[in-house]
């Protein structure tokens, strides 16, 4: 007989946040990440991407923005400042930054457009679903989503700079596209998993249960 599975520890990001003010440092850092998106895009695309110096600066801005993603989450957990606003803004900031990076790299010819369109479709679909089910609750980013974001960030970082700046340009390019392929695969899988999570939430949320109970009560009253 197999021992019973241990329950998973609760995710702090999924906890209710009615007592925390949205005006806090973690949300401010998330806002900064959103504001860095056009700065990053301008540096990446300036001079049609031919300036190695500007692409180094684009990488610096990109990495700073990614770092704020790590810092704001840790601060929100440590300070008890997890808010519904932050749960919504954080993934939007990530999608804006990575979306800009994929579009920019496609404009420069470094990433095939079908890859960018696939990534954008996944992110847009998840964002739309997030708002559709918000009446039932907020779906926090899971581990799969974090792995997806990490792989995308690594692939983008490797592709921002021209391969010619590395000792082995061909090897660097091959490694970058391998990471990109894995990132795309994880992007698709986690997108499907998110759709399943949204479907479960719509069926099991207190709002859904209350509606089912009300329908059952009306049906029972009608049979009397």
C-alpha cells in the first residue's frame, strides 16, 4: 500500500490579500519593470541593431528588469505585501518585457517570426483567460510558468548580442537556439496547463459552487 501523498505547502502568492495596500515597494518595482520595456526596445532596435555597444546596454536594461521580477516577489512575500494588483501586474510586466524582446529580435532577424507569434499568442491567451476568470479568483504563476520565463530570458539574453562578440560564434548561436527551442516547448506546455487550471477554477471556486447550489435549490423548489 502506497503511503498517502503529502499535501503541497500553500503558495503565498495565492493567499488572500485584502489587508495589504497596493501602494508598496514590490508593486513599485513591478511598475519600474513595465517602464523599462520601451527603454529596452529603443536600445535594442536603435541603428537597426548594428551597434554592439547599444546591444550591450539593451542587455543590461533587460537583466535589470528581470532582476526586479525576482526582487519584487521576494519582498512581497517577506513583507506580507502580496496584493491582487501585484498578482495581476507582475505577469503583465513579464509578458510586456519578453514580448518586446521577441518582437525586437524578430525585427532584427534573430528569431523566426513564427516563434514570436506563437509566444505572443500564448501570452495574450493566458492574459485574456486570467481576466475572464478573475471573478472566480486569481491564478498565481506556477513553477512551470517561472521555468518558462527563465528559459525565455536566457534565450533572449544569448540572442541580444551579436554572435560575433564571442570566441566561438557558431557554437554560441547553436546553444542560443537550443535554449530557445526548449523555451518554446515549455511555453506551449505551460499555456495548456494554465487553461486547465482556469477551467478547474471556474468549476471549483466559491462563486461557482454558490451558483450551482442556487440552481439546485431552484430546481428542488420547482419539483415541489
